[in-house]
C-alpha cells in the first residue's frame, strides 16, 4: 500500500480568504464592503493565492520527505492477512454416495443490527465420503508380550493401503459379533496397550463418523466421564489421534453414540486381512487420580455411518470476472479493483485485445504479477499489485540518455479489455472469530443441513500502520532485500507472513544453509492450553515464505522453511493448599500457570514464548507452582517426556530435558494433585 503523506497545514484558498475577512471585521469595523468587487478584497484574494502556494510547499516537507524516501526505497505497507479455521459441514442424513462441497463455498457469522456478517470461504473441494461398519478386531497387549503402554508393531513402518497396521497380532472378531456374541474389548485383565479395532467400509478423510455401539456394563471400575481411552485412525504411516466430539457410551459402559472427527490423512489399511478405513480404541495408562478398568467392557453390536466432514476456510470472499477498464495503450497505466484489500495468493489478470474481443476469442496468455519492473523487458507481460489498495499497474516507459525510450514491461494495446478473472478480498482482525460462530451457510449445498467452526479462527491481522512502516524503513535499508545473516531471513519472512507469532532462523552446522522456523499465531483456552494442530503453520504460508526468500538468498545457500520441533512435556506434581483455599480452584490455577509458562507462544521468563533450545527443568516448575495463589507448599514435581501426537509419555521421570536449537516446549496434559490441610 502506498504510504500516505501527512498534511502539515490543511488551509486552502477559500479558508485563507475567510480568515482574513474575519480579521478585517475585528480590526477595521469601518470597512463594511466585503464583496468581490471591492479592491481590498481583491488584494486579500491575491495574497491568499500566494499563501496557498506557500502552504503547498510546506506540506512537501519534512515528514513527507521522509515518507517519500521510504516509498522510493520500496517500503510498502503490509496488507491485512486473512484468518483461517476449519469448518465442519453436517449432512441432513447419512448418504449412500459421496457429497461434494465445492471450493469457494461461503459460510458466515450471524448478521446483527450493529455488526455485519464475517464471511469465510472454503479453500478446496471437500468430498464427504460415505462409510459403514465392516469388521471388528481386538489386539490384546498382554497376550503378545508387549509392555504396558505399547503400540501395535509396524505402526510407524510406513504401511499403506493393503499393508499391515497391526494385522499380525490382531484377532478377527467380525464373525463373533455377527452371531450376536459378546466381544470383550480388551484382555480379561485390561492393561495399557489393549486395543479394539473397528473397520469401516472405506476411508473417510477429514470425516465426521458416528459409531453406534451396543455395550454392556462389564467394564466396571472406570469413570464414565474420564475413561482412559484414546481413539485413533490409520493415516497410511501411523495411528493419528481422532477428536472425540461426543461419547454417550461412557467408555463402553452403556449403549450409545460415539462421534469422531477423523484426520485429513485417513487412509485404507489391512487388518486381519480385511482392507478398509480402520479405527482403533487404545487403552492408555491412567492418571494417578483416574480410575481404570478392572474388567473388560464388551460390545454386542456396531453401526457406523458418516454425518459430515471438515475443510479449511479463510476470511475472504472470492470475486470473479471483474472488469477493471479499457487500456489506453500508454505505459504506466493503472487500475483499481472494486473490493480492496486483496488477500495475497490468487489473482488472475487477463488482457483481451480488441481483435480478440471482436472475434469473441479467448484472451491471450495470462499476465504475471511481479514485485517490481527492474528485470522486465519490453515484451514481458508483467504487472504489479498493491494488495492493500488493490491497485494494478502496468510497466512504465523511461527515456534514456540517448533520447530513446525503454519500456519496462509490455504495454496493453489500446482498446484492450482489462479484467480480473478471480481474486479474494478480506482479511483483518475481524476474522478472528470465536468457535461455533460460523453457522450461516451462504447459498445452498445439496444434502448439507448446517455448518460450524469447532475451533476459533486465528491469523487475522490488520494492515500495517504508517508508524510501523517508519520503524521498518531503516531495517529495509539494512537488508536491502537480500538475506545474508540470520536476522535478514527473519525480517524478510515477516514481510510475507505478518500473522506469524514467531520467526526464528537457525544456521545449519557445517553446511551453507539455514533453517527458518515458523510458529503461527494460536489461541489458548481458559486454562492456557493450545491445541497442537494450531502450532502447525499452513502449507501455503510455508510455501509463500520459501518463494519469497528463495529469490533473495545467496547462490548456493540451502533454505528450509518448516515448523519447529515440539518437545512435549508433562509435569506430575503434588502441592499443599493454604488453609481455607478451595482445592479445585487451586488445581485449576496451578494447571493454568504451568500451561502458560511452558508454552511456545506465551511462556518463558519474558512471557514472549519459550526460548528456542532452552532446557526444561523441574526447578522452574517448582517456582511457577509456588507463585500460584492458594499454594502453600510444593511437595513433589516430576517431569516426563510426552508425545503430543500419540499421547504416550516416558515411564521414568527426568529432572532436566535438553532441547535442540530448533526445538520448543509444548505442555501436554499436566497432572496435579492438591492436598488440603
């Protein structure tokens, strides 16, 4: 966006004349004729004309000179960025055939009297795949000699469709269930690692699947509200965790429905020689205050079907076939789109020449958007786009010293039709809507009953302010749009990803290359917890940064843009509450403190995010817990390594966990026991 200029004196000709006449009335009351025919008024107007010219010159200095200089060196205001989230489309009823939701489908918040609707559009086509129950199997960990907490063999071996995902040791129970027999879910004495496999007729990527289970209450001993179970789906390489939206079964203790949100990578697998989309329910080690099974629950019937699917959406509206105007055949002509700002990414500009318009032919080759015309030749179909203002500009013509004219970029022929085939508009902090607010489906999608966002939208940032650009100007001079030292990579990455929470560059040891680590903006809940998938930057953002830096890195330098490695940690602590303090409130406050301190976005001593490579120690957890109101004494703190993806943790506690230079800490299900006086 072009930098706006300050107005040092906003008076104009008419204002100066009126001000002079007011002074005349106060100082020369005998002068009563103020009409334009009076010679004195003529003198006032003459002097007002000269003062107006002086005011014009004054407005060209000094702040404006600085901003004009920033404009000259290429400093542009960053445009707004669009917030993103996942939206779930729910079917009106289970369907026998796939249901397709096209890319660009619009969903919005509810419009009120004071607030307009916030519109999001889906980023890709979504296919809601149907499924049904196909098979059932069990995997007793004790029978195979696996240790407690073990997972299936070959689960990380990269098996795909038709390959094993635990099929070597699983027991087929499909026929038993078909005969109406009760099938125990786990071993006679349940141990961590026991698993129940449910086979679907097909894989359902990003789907919402309902399992109707007919269970008996043999699984005594477990808390129906907190069963030590994890539901997972095979994604082609490993078992990925599923999100449980609802569990009416209480951990297999009664008949009911189970609603699972499957990962986008759900893929076919072969278990007990049956190929399909497999799910599994794995028994995990219970927390100290969490009861577990003393007898295995049993299943007498299973029904499965698909009720929806989830797809990504951005705070942007897609505009198609917008006519910008007619070319005049001169260099440097510019146009402006009707709906700025433009969300970076999709922008297809077409120029149809008069001959093609008369013949009804298709436009010629599309034009390419470039950052500037420094490397554009007279025949290059290039244009520049200012996303903030939506201004499209074609290449200029420069007169050389010998009198010739050089064109930087091709000039559209006179009478050509300039139009934008498609672009997206939107962005800003308005798009950071809360969960369950995107409930309005704009338009009609066959067989879809409703839509919702089950997570808040994040990443929306307003356009850059002039004051911020003033500060960034000297930094631009420092880098000169070239990435040489690590700080240069970080500053240049910020230009194309202002919505990123943290950008950190790590030089590779012994190699001519760098690793750029990106942490996206995320939102924690009331207890400071952040969903792990919110810390994974979108692939489009990584690709955009890589392309931007690839043109600015030294020749031969190797560049990798990726998220950091997150080391999951779990603290198991026991504290003593102060006299009169409510134990549950103390527990919630302590867990919030741990989640907030050992946090990649808000943690660390400075509160600006856990420092890269800083080790995790139990001593810091002691200090954090001791500062919690209501905690009188910290009795014991134990630190465990945890896997945020699988939920597994080490059995032996560590006093100190060292992190690599490219690693951050991630709090995973801290456990706290509060003793009352």
